[in-house]
C-alpha cells in the first residue's frame, strides 16, 4: 500500500458534513421512485443488483456508528488519503455484509430514513475531532466523513449507470472532495513532477517520476472531467476506453496513466 507522506490538503468539516447529508438526500429521493423491477436491475459491481447497491450506500454511512461503537484510539495515525489504498483488502467481507443488509431491509426507503436519522444524531453528539478506528487507521470523525462523501458519490454514479433515465444529482462539495482525494491518491501512488493531471474545476496534481516542470506549458498533461476521473480512478472506466471515446486528453510521453489506474476498486 502506498504511504501518504504528503497530507497537506484539508477539507472544511462543515461543508463535508453538509455534502454527505445532501448527497444522501439525493439518493433517498431517487430510491422513493424506484420500482421493484428497477431495484432488481443488475449493476456494474460484481453481481450486485440495484437493491444491494442502495443497501451498500446506507451501510457505508452506518460505518460511522459502528466505528463510534469501538474504543477510541489513543492517537491519530492515518489521513483521508490513506483510505483509498485500504479498501480492496475488505472486498469479500463488504460483499457479504452488503447482501445481508439488503436481505434484512426490504423497505429501502425506510432503511435510508433510519440511516439519516442516526447519522444526524451521531454528528450532533460527537465532535469532529473524535477519533475513530477505521480500515485505514485512526481518523478523526471529520476526516472519516470525507471518505463517506467519496462512497456516496462513487455509488451514486453506479446507481445512475444501472437505472436507465435516472439522473441523481451530485452535491458540489461531495463531488469536489471525491475528485481531490482520488487525484491526490494518484500523486501518492506515482510521486513525481513530470506530469500534470487536471480535473477542472476541482483538482490539479503533479505526479510521475521524471523531469520536473517549473513554468510554462507542462510537457506532459492529462485532463478530464470529474466524473470521468472518478470512473478511471475506481475502475469503472478503462484508460484505453476513455482515450478512444475522447473522455480524456493526454499529451506527452509520460501522460499514459494506464498502468497506474485504477487506484481503488
């Protein structure tokens, strides 16, 4: 697992909290209108149906309560940037847990309402500085919420892809945080300054070993939009397909990110 040595980016805890609750509200609104036939549709996530995907989105938020139920760690030893590299190790357990939750909660609308009520209560009772034991290490609650925003945004895109005609909106701050966290993760995985990756309007990072660019037009540039970047970083879209479909522009001999992606899955 790459080590996130540079942890300089910070996230406004008030905005992130609002973004998580706002994105959850968008998902709840969408779920209210889904038919049983739509809930049974397949998704691009290894055999999950839409029902299981929605259950997983709720489960990602109940992780806050589960973590708060554990003893508080003595000190912080992780940052949000460590989280993307820690997700794949738990994939089997996550799949099993997701299927169980989907079976236990046939009324997904009621389930998400309970998740929202519980989350609001917990956020009111606990300060953002409260440390949580997570799969990435000990994180403050405020930082852990950044990873919950990423979960919601990534899976909102999965939901939109699974249900024809569905267009669940994205909270701007949630989309921004997701884009920035995954861009920073690339810079950790491939440290360097030879290539500039631009994801306007949210992120620009330098990465890949080689001659460092100092001024003027960088010799190696990759540019794409936030949702395409998120799909590339999470394995929803292959690099070669993004190039073929002109969803990403890449110029320069060190602008091929195909071997570095995805960052998480």
